[in-house]
C-alpha cells in the first residue's frame, strides 16, 4: 500500500479548509438538530424558530454558519424563507457522525464497566 507523505509545515489545502469549516459548523448541537429537522424535508424558518431555545439573532447565526459551510441552502417564497439540505450527502455525514459517537459511547461504557469490576470493595 502506498502511503502519502504529509508535510505538516505546509499550509492546509483548500479542501482541508472546507472540511474544517464543515467540522466547525457541526460543532454545536443546535446546528446538528437543525440539519436533522431539515433532512426530513424543506422547512420554513417559521417552523424552525419555535423549536430552538435561542433568540432570533442566535438562530440566524446558526443558519448562516450551516449555509456558509455548504450544508444548507435557503430560498425565499414570498415572505417565507425555506431551508433544504444542500446535498443528500449531508445525511450520510450525520449518519457517520452518529456511528462514531455511538462507538465512542460504547467504548466509554466498557471502560466504566471495567473499572467497576476492578474497583476496591472497601473491605
């Protein structure tokens, strides 16, 4: 197998920068919840707003972050703003993140259970 050499002193590629921006956009639970909601189908801002415990400007910032990262797109229909996933691959991204989180939780649970087995009995 050929292994690519990475020069850590060279600047990140533009692709790495885009990937980092996606990672940052996924860095808040509200933004992930918004993506899961919109993954169910086109969603009006008026439907999103009451579901999240943030003020209107905070919600706007979350939505803007997701749009800048290329995860959401918005369109106007009269006075309504409708949101869609930018790509169906966003669902794959969320599913991969969920699988990693579940694996991590399972590993941590194993460590916790293992430490209980080896804990002193206090006798």
